[in-house]
C-alpha cells in the first residue's frame, strides 16, 4: 500500500530517534589579555581537523569554532607572533612550526598552557582539562555552557566534575629561575628581558623522574616534584605533571558547549600573590 509523504516523514523521524545521539560542541574563545593572541588548534589522531587551525584574536575579541561529534584535540594561545620579510610566521611562545597563521597539523612548542578535549567519549561524556604539563605561557579558563552544563550543575546525578577549570594566575613573573623563559629568547635566570613563559621541569632538565618516563613511567613511580607543585599550588585544577588525573580531569554530558578565556580576570591581589610565590620559592627551591 502506498504511503503518504507525511507517513514517510514520520517513519524517517522514528528511525533517526533510534540512532545513537551524535553531539557536536561549540567553543567560544575570548581574549581578555592586554594584547593580541593567536589561538592554535590541533585535532587528535584519527580526528578530522576543525574549520580553522589558527587565527588572530585581538584584545577583547571573541571567536567561535564548532567541533563535530567525538572530536578530540587541544587548543592554546600563541603570543608575540610576527611575519618576517620572507612571509614566515613565527611566535615567541606556543609556536606550531607551520610558518603560517594556520597551524596545519602542528602542535604547540612548549612551554604553552593547553586545553584538551575529548567529546562524546566513554559513557557519552565530554572529558576536558587544562594542562601545564608542557609548561605555561598565559592564564586560561574553561567554563561549560548551555543546557547540558546547567542540568549537571543543578542535578545531584550530574556529577561534581562538570565545572570550570583552568589556571587564573600569571605565573611568568614568579616562575623559578631554572624554568623561566625571557623575552631575550632564552630560558635563563640571567638578568635582562621580561618573563614570557615558564617551562616544565621535564623540558628544562629532561630527566626521567620529571618526564615520567623509563623507570618512572607509571603513577606509582612518577610522583609530584617541587617544580610540578609550584604549578599545582597556583592552579589546583590544572594538570601539573603526567599522572595528575584525579584532580585535573573534568567531565560534562555530551552536547555541552565551552567558553575558553585567555587571561581571565581574577580578584586575587597581584602584590599578595607575588609575595606568596617569593616566599614559596625561597623555601622550596633553595635546596635544588
């Protein structure tokens, strides 16, 4: 018996409802820094690239990037970027090595603050974190948005891990001397040049106990170091070393959107913060 167009449409809708839900996400990036930043975006292995892999974001500006269902990858902000006379584009921090505004599959050269996502993963959840494992170049904040995030916040079953994460503190000035990267272009404790990034101990020293490699390649053998605790004390929700999962991985229901702010404002008094870190460095690093 022939079916009317309306009946065919209803059958199609019913079939679609039986298919597994495929959730996409929208990332809204805002630059609250006092200067232009150049976000970089890298898709994970086996994941399709996004519509852009790099762009300029002026002070006070926002931009939105959409990601398909099950996308995974990372994002960061490049700083102090310029194009030379030959047209090669490079950045002092977070450079992705492409020589162009678009990163084209290149990742961030450390040190760089990273935000990492796996969308619609295990159990239909998004997994995300802010990582300082590869070092730090600027503060960042990630805030879940939309109905899915609101539902999780209001529900006791939504889980306590659908919440904002990031690193709100400017760590560059307080960075330990052995990790500090200056505007002179060198990682050095030498006088001259202002601090523009803070390396991880793994990058600075390359030893297995800091890199969680070799004999230290498991959670039981690779423990927090005095250097990773510097990052963790300032930014308790961010990854500070490779096995920092329990306090640093956050989850929201698939379908959540995310706001990412570079240089989020903070109410913490900068003078008090610097005083705290000076005291902390004296007590923690005099023996190193």
